C-alpha cells in the first residue's frame, strides 16, 4: 500500500512563469514591485483580523490584490483606493471575506499582486509555477499521557499524518496498516507544531500505542511563500465549496506520474472519502462460533466519484495479516468466506485500507470479540 514511512522526497524547484518573475536576480534590478512582504502567514477574520501585503512601487500605477483558494479559484480581490498609486511604500489588506462578503472557509489561500501603469505591467505571485517539496516529517514525538503529537516543519506546508500498525505481509516485506488519519492534508506553519490525538483508531476502540508494532508517519508538502492560513470559520467548509463547483470527474491512467504524492490534485480529488467496514455472519453470544464471516467495505462522503477515478487499491487485513489485495476493486466491495473459526478467543480487528496511488486513503475498521470456547460436555 501507499506508505508514509517510505516516501522518497521530491526535489524542490521553481518553473519560470511567463513574463518577469519578481524575486530572481535579473528581475530584482528592474522590478517595479519591490520588497513584497506579508504581515502574517495566518489570521482569524471572524475576530476582526486581516492580512496585509506591503510593497514598494518604483513607478506610478494601479495595483490589485487577488486572493485564490488551493485550486486557483479567485475568492476575492482588493483594489487600491486610488486609481493610480504614486511611487513609494504601499500596502493592500484583505479582511478574509469572499466576493459576496462572506468569510472564507478555514484553509490556505494565496495572495498575488498585479500592478500596471503607462507602458508596464508586473505581477508578484510565487505560487505561479511553484513546484512543492515533499518530505517525510522526521522529528516526531507522541506523548500518550497528554495526548499530544509534536513535530517540526522546515517550511509552511500541507501536512498528512497517519497512525499505523506494522503488517504481516506474505512475502516478508515491510508494510503498515493505517488505523487513523490524524491530520488530513491540512495547512500548517513552519516550526514546531502540535496536534491533539487520543491514541485511538477511527472507531475509538483500538488504542494503538499499546501495540509493539505501532508507529506514526507524517509527510509535509511545502506551500508557496505567498500563502496565508485562515482560521475560525468552522461553519463553512472548503470541501463543500469545491464540491458545489461541479468539477468534472477526470479519468487518470495507471501510468500517470504527474499526480504522485498528491501533486496537482484538485481539492475534491485530494480529499479522502470515509470508509465503513461491516461484518456479516457473526452470531449472538452463547451461540456456536461461525467458521467464516463476510466483510463488506463501503466508501462514504461527497468525494467518492473523484477518488474512484484514480488508480486505487484495496487491502483488507485481519489482525494485520493481509487477506486480500485488489487493484481497481468494484464499489462497494464484499469479501466472502473470511475464516475466523480458528482464531484465538479475544478481540480481533478487520481493517480496510482503500488508497489511491496518488496519496488519498480511506481507512475503515471493524472489531469483533470471540468468547472462550466452552468445553464439550462429558458423557456419562
């Protein structure tokens, strides 16, 4: 399966955008927009906060601040009060509202500055042509007593953290079964970060740190320097905004390498659906144990069509032992005749990891209890 522990970092770089890019040595000598600087990399609009972009103009002109979401969709624009700004230090501020005057959802947004004057035009937008760096997050600590996960980021990044148990693979290779997605591709600032996590799986019944084969893995995807993170608007969902746009479901080839590690995925493509595992055939307590059961796996949530359009694999495990691995399985999927009659008494786990080769993963868990077998009655 796609495994956070064995990702290969991708080299960072910038592709030259059309026209002059502010920030290069050649551009710095002739740039009209100079010294662009954001007042903050995060803010809470509902608390009355705003974010400002300060800059210096070397020629008179008009300037426009354009705010876009992670899909590049324009959410708002701020025009300078004056039709023509004089040369000198200037700034434009965004209050965190969209073009309809509503607060935007909690997410990461980019600020781009476009200015023009007599015989010239120039844009500052580090997000244009940006190639993200994907890295494993290595300095990770989990305090089970406080329920706090601590880690360090070298860059402003989109973060993906999962908790897993090491699997028993038939060929002896290393693999991990994901039991909990702790952080699902959410933006975080650089530096030391903390996340609250109780240590339990998605169902709240399996305490993962109690297992010797437990581990936590994280991946960080860097974001461009003109990114700002919005907090404090839980009533609005960035995913719902993206779904309502009606983005067409595109088909990806199995040999597609352009979208590995979540690269260039739209919000609806990158957002993992939920997953439900249902066990059929278990008998009420006191009745004879079944020899086999049926395992049904069903995805849920609004992003299913976009997820299933990607090259996906389904792995189903019983207590970290692989039962089946399928490429492009039908949905929903049913696995028949799973043997449980020979299992030891106690609690057991069925886990389904349904994942895209590009990174999104849906994890579903179901547990069941097998009682002690009653000794056979002695005939006299």
